[in-house]
C-alpha cells in the first residue's frame, strides 16, 4: 500500500519507504525536475548526475542541518529509462546503503510518481520517512513555481 504521506514497511532487518503522489504535470516535466542537476538543486540540493546506467550520482541535500560531508550521498545509477524509471544506489555516512527508485507513469493529465527507498535500517527508517515527505513536498512546490517549504520546518510539522 502507498499514499502521499508515505508508508514504512519492514522487510526482515531492513525497511522500505514508499510514497505515491499525483503531480499535475507531464512525465517529461517531472523527469526533468528529478534528473536535471540544475532543477534538482533547487528543491533537493547540489547534484551531479552522469546520466546513464552505470553512471554516478552525487548529492548534498539541503537538509538535515548537518555538515556537508555527513549529508553527501553517492551512488551508481542502476536504471536510467527516461522518462519512466530512475533508480540509484544511496550511500551516505549517516544511514545504511540502500536503493532509491523513482517510477513515473502518465496519470490523466499528469504523472503518478511512485518513490521508494529500500535497504534502510529499522532505526534509520522513521527519520527518513518525514525527511523524504518534506523533500517530495519541495519537489511539488518547485514544479508549481511556488515558494519551497523550509525542509526542517516541514519535517517537524510532519513528525508531529
């Protein structure tokens, strides 16, 4: 089961976060927002992407309020199928190695975004649920051309 607020499921010693959201924009626009480094930097943080299977991704998220070296995420691109599927490893010093997947499909006049983060430890997953929700809210605001919600403030609202 998925929903816009996210679902946390346990798979053995690991957890999976899953979100499903409708975005009123065509898949190509959503794809650009999640894969174009200039666009992604606006709602997520500094990003570099070698856009191909086997290519690399590196990001320094805007939140949480930690030193950049603790937030830096690196990985290898596992699936690159524009504008349908983008999947990459998630290697970050503050959490267990995992895999993040964005699946885009047409949904009426918009796009159905299914996001998952697999491989999180049970202790880390709860914190990532609120943080991911806040980032997906920022993605929507970016696509809308609206002011972005502050990541820390939005996460605190979600965690209440």
